[in-house]
């Protein structure tokens, strides 16, 4: 089974621009989560989507948004980029828990965003 | 709120020596805990998970972790380090919210160096 894929792998943008990142989950996984990883703040939760609905949101400004399509693929968008948005953005997918305990999240390779 | 604390941001061991990476959790209810590994320029790979089925959990690549409620710990061990184990390791706890919303909260990570 193919893993979580993210495109593009690397991006360089200028401050003030916007960017869209894409994530394709593992086949059959309907929950998609996004995380931001920076050296200073570590790994931080952005949001989670399930069945095209945002189910959970982290503590990030409204410039960060996302969506999920009917095939479970997800995109996240960052508008009006700031230098501090430079980070590795990770997408993770998981199954829905149907019994004992939640299913683990599987991560993609990430998109490295550099804002200049 | 559930959280995890990783003691030691950097750990160095000799090849063949015991690996011990420490993680303590803070939770008012039995938590679901995970260990992930991240190699340079890659995403996170799941090593193992604890879901209360057994206190000693075996994972991939020879790693295992023991859940100790009395110590609120979930330390990761490997009897004999290999050069390929050099990476950053993250302990994480999952929070389940309303409507099965979920998010991972990560520790700050431990960089493992394996010396020849």
C-alpha cells in the first residue's frame, strides 16, 4: 500500500505571497491531520479533517486554512506568508477508531517551505 | 491537558551499547502513547504505540518501550545501538476530543547520536 504523499517537497516563497500544499492519505484513511515543525517550536498541530469537515484546529492564525476533498485528499493554504512560516509541514493520515483505542497516524515526508 | 516531556535533548551512545530515551507523560486518564523516529529530511515513522493492551510494547527495528503508570513514564529502549539508529526520536500522546477529533501532542524530541 502506498504511503502518505505530499507535494511539493520543497517550496521557496516570498513574504506576502500565499502557498498551497497538498497531501494524499493512505488508501482507506479518511482522517488527515497537518502539523508544523520548526526548530524553535517543535511539532505543532495545525488542524484535522475528516469527511471533508474540519474536526479539530490548533492554535494558529486564520492565515492557515485547509480543506479536504471527497477522495480524502487534503490541501492546506497559508496566505500572506511571514518569515516565521518557514517550516516543515507534515501531513498524517489515520483510520477511524472502531474498537480498542485510536489508530495511529502515519506521516508523509513533509513539504519544506522557505519564506524569504 | 495531556502532554509529554522528553528528558535529554541529545543522547550519545556507543555502537552496541544500550539505548535509553526517556519520556514522561501527564494525563488524568490512561493515555495512548507513541514513539516516532525522524531521519534527516524525512517525515515521522512510527516505532511503536501503547494502547493499554500490554505494558511492554515491542516496535520495529528492535525498539521497545515499557508503560509504567506509577512513574508516568514510557521510556524507549534498545539493547544494542546500531549506527543506523542515529536520528531524532519523538514521544507523543494523542488527545481524543469531541466527535472523535484527535491530535498528537509531541515532546520536544531527543537527538540520538551513535558513536563508532
